[in-house]
């Protein structure tokens, strides 16, 4: 009996082999560059996938919320880092976790640093997040006044331990010149390390985006890398050149509910609540919410001729279908959809099914 | 103690008074037009909100998946309609529900109709979904061949009971001329009713979109209305003219984690996994992923000067802030965000908190 026989509704499939190969490839790359790989688990959010990662000598993880930190704590991680500007309302929850689990947070202002200094009950590490051009969050790289204000408040606390500088150059997702962004990022982290390493000889620098970590080979003296998406990859990463489509480790199985041959359209049960609504827009202006793969007992194959989700609503997905697909599909079949943004799809689905039909946990599905 | 004191992370607030007023207004409108209101519960997905609806003489609901039908079955609904082209892989689940709960499905092709005719174990009603111009799904209104093929297969089954025609003119969401769309829709449903009422004297016609049901006053002889979003409304509906912003019954409470006064930006914990990624694009090309309201003990107030989420990622939201907001906000505060698309936000959050701090259920949060 195939894993396919148990699927009757939208289901997120996980190919363990591809996932492990992705983890291994990035772990090998980190080792080659003498860097520590600390994967961002906002993508996988899973104990099971965490166990796979540990087999490749990954000992620490990053998350983006205290909820994920709670979920992953007590699972043997040497440290869990919350790579999101810390929310001071969650200090009581942090105290609870930190009593049992080594944990670090991310700081970008004096206010939160002071509240932590006042209220922490256990030792907690922290990174200062640096903005070297992305503009989403972080202390501007030349704002030494703020950097030193944070360090000074922390120094007066016996609980807050400075670990180093964290940089997420997220503009690698929409600006084509990744080498230029990385030069800027290396320079920023190198300068800061140089400036503060006398006072903090053990400080580390970490860089965090998947596109850059996937394509770059020059990290100079950056100590750690923290990509997340690479465990699954997705169509966005394939478009950015960080992976091939065959490296995508998850796909949404969707039931075919109608076929309009005259319009070359296939209606599937699979919409925004399953895939999320991230979209690629082609040069022709056509939107692409996911691409069709053919499911089989061993996983999936990528068709030669592309078929893709041209529109989605809450539960509906409409595939613009190739002639090849139209010739073989019928109502009641299952198709696979490679997601545009796998982190969001995994969060929306809240669990995975492997190709041998086993459930793999995800923090969202375990929330009750 | 206020409901606000228990909130430390992104939380979906529900103002029961506004929600009840929205339900009552639509129920009154339906009564005024001698129509039955069968709300689409893909928006609320809740037993509790269902109980409120029942107080306004609502006895039937619509859903968009068998999962929601399972969740709402056995809660005293006279009928549950699954307004999504039926997925034949789910016939065993349908049989299970139909053994205990009056239920109806939506059909648009002969294949699924035949599979139901062959495999149903209990009586199940069905609507034929009609496409009169939207183009997402449904039998084209003039495709009498297909309509009659479906009717004929059903007639040979003693389980499949034809109920009528269902039309969701979803183009009211992006085409400005709602009256023209409604004229087309009324004509389509009227023509079909006329054509088939001799054979099926009890057949009903139902129309299903919130923008039209909210703004139109001319439904001619359409029997039932099935809007969904109106229980909460959202910014998209306000932009379409179906509601005022003060009618929006849900808002996402988000913690403020950083403030960049020089850029007039506020960073909050609230991103795509909370709000979903639906977006409004202004005439100026600026994106709007949600608008700020000020929270207080009694709910929220809408500021005179607009502040809005200009960008979101998985967990981050960046607010473009008014001077008024910047003058009063500090790190550690909570702000409210009115969602662009409340159905998607509610599905992402999986539960609500009322203004007296009580949890209200949602099918997604109850999935385990």
C-alpha cells in the first residue's frame, strides 16, 4: 500500500531523502568554510526533522518566536536562539524556558535590554541584530552609540551575556546581486568584530539568509551561518538560483475536483489556507502560486512541460495545465504542488506525511 | 483586570457586539427581501459564533471543506452545505457525516455525480454551481447539456437530492460594477429556475458573495443568500463599500518590539503566519497589509490619522506610523491591526479572544 492511498484531502508531503540531502549539503558547506551551521527552524518547526539535523552534527537551532522556542526546548539542543527582536511582554515565558534550556535572544534597542536586565531570572545570551542595508530590522551598522548602549546595560546585569552580531541580509530575496550584498554584509560584520573583539574575545558573527548561504563561497571570517529555508527549499529559492527544483523536499498533495479541457484548467482543493499566498510573477506578468508535479509511489517527478497554479482563493486552486497533464489527469486524482514559499506552507499545514505514510510533527499542528 | 493583561503574543481579538450587529444586519436584510440567510462559515468556523447566529434565526450554514463540515456537524444545524466542488476522495467521510447530519454538496461535473450516485449510503442534497461570469468554478450558465447530465445521473440514484442552483459571483471583489454583476447573476439564476421549476418545483437559487449581499437591494426572486465574510468584515470589504471600518469585528493584537522614529516605522510581532498575506495596494502603489487601531479596555478605536503595515514577512510586521501614533507608542505596548482579509486571518490564528478575555473556538485551532 502506498502513502498515496491514505490521502483524501490537501496533505503536505515530505521527501526525507531530499530533506536530508539538503541538510547534509549545507552542513558540508559550513564545515568546508570552517563555520558553524545553526539552522533557522522557523521553516521545519519539527522535532523529527531536528533529529535528522542532529545526525549531521547540528547542535544548535534558531527560531523566530517564543512559541517555537517552547516547542523545541528540552529536545537536546545545545542552544536555541530566538532571532526576532525580543518582545518584552514575553520575559516571564523566557524565564520559564531559560530555567531548563540554554537560550539566546536578539536585541536591537535599549528599552528591551533594560527590561531583560531587570527581570531575567536565569542566564540568557544575546545577539545584537545588525542592519547593513536590508532595512527590515536591526541596529544600523554604524550606530555605535546604540550598540554600546545595549552592551553597557547588559554589562550591568549578571544574566545577560553578549554573544555577538547577527545579520539577516533579506534583500538577497529580491535584489539580484547577492555577491554585492554579501560583500557589504561581510564588511559590516568584520568591522564590528574587529572593533569589539578586544573587549569580547569570544564574540561571534552570524549571517542568516538561505539565498546567500546557498550560492556564496566567500564568507571571510564570519563564524556562523543561520539559513532556514534550505531544509526544504521552494520555487522562490529555485528562481533565485539557490537550488534546483529537484531539491525541493516538500510538496502539497491536492485532489483534482474538476477539469475544464476547453480552458486548459484544472480545479484542485488547495488554496491559500494550505499553500499560503506567496506568489511568483513571471516576466509575462502571469502569477504562479505553485507548480504541478506528478505523484507516484516513490515520491514525485517534475514534468517536462510546466503546469502551475494561476490563481488561488481560500480553498480553491486553479491550475493552468499543459496538454500533457490534461491528457492524463482525471477527477479524483491527486496532483502534487511545489510551493512558492515552503516555510509559510509548512506553517499553514501544521504537519507533514513522509513517503512511507508516517506523520512528521510541526509546532503549529501541535499547538493544542 | 482587562483582557489586554493576558496578551503577550499575537492574538486575534473578537468584538462580540460588532459581530452580532453584523449578523443581525444581514439577517434583517435577508428577512426584508424574503430570503433565507445561510451564512458561509468558512469565515467564522466556530461553534460559539454559530450559537450567536442561531439567535438571529439562522438555521443552516455553508462551509468550504469536509473538514469544516465535520467540525460543525452535530451542533444542531438543520443543514450543512459544502460549497466547494465535491472531492470524490471524500465520499467515505461524507457517508460518515451524512449518517447523522443533514448535509448537501456542490456538483459541477458528471464524474463526481456518478461516483456519489454509486457510493452514497445516506441521502445527500446537492446544488449545481453555476458560473455566470466569474470564471473560477461552476457549470457555465448556458451549458444545459452538462446541467441535465448531472440531473439525470442524480435522478437514477435514490440518495442524491437536487436542491437548486448556487452562484458565487466572486468578481464583485475586484470589478467595481456590482449592480451589473448582480443583474447578470439574477438573470442567470432566474432563467435556470424558470427552465427547471416545472420538474423541480421546490428548487431554490442561492447567491453567495459578501460584497453583493452587503450593498445590493435588488435580489428579485433569488431565494437564499450565502455571504460569509460579513460576520467579521475586513479592510477589503470596507474598500469595496460593503461596510465601514467600524463594522470590522476582529483585530490582531500585536506586541511592539521596536520603534524607529527617524523612519517613522514601528516593528511589531505580527506577520504572514498571523494575518496571512492578503494585501491592498493603494493608488500610490503603497501596499497595506493591515491598519492600526488603538486598543483599550473596551475594545479598539480607529485613529484619525492612518498607520498601516507596509510590509510583512513570516513573523515581522513593519508599520508606517503617523506622528500621532509615534508620539504615544512605546516598546512593549500592544497595538491592534484590522486585517485585510479576515477569513484568512482567522484561519491562520485558529482561535479568538473576546473583550472579556474568553476564548472562542475555531476549527483550525481544534484540529488536533
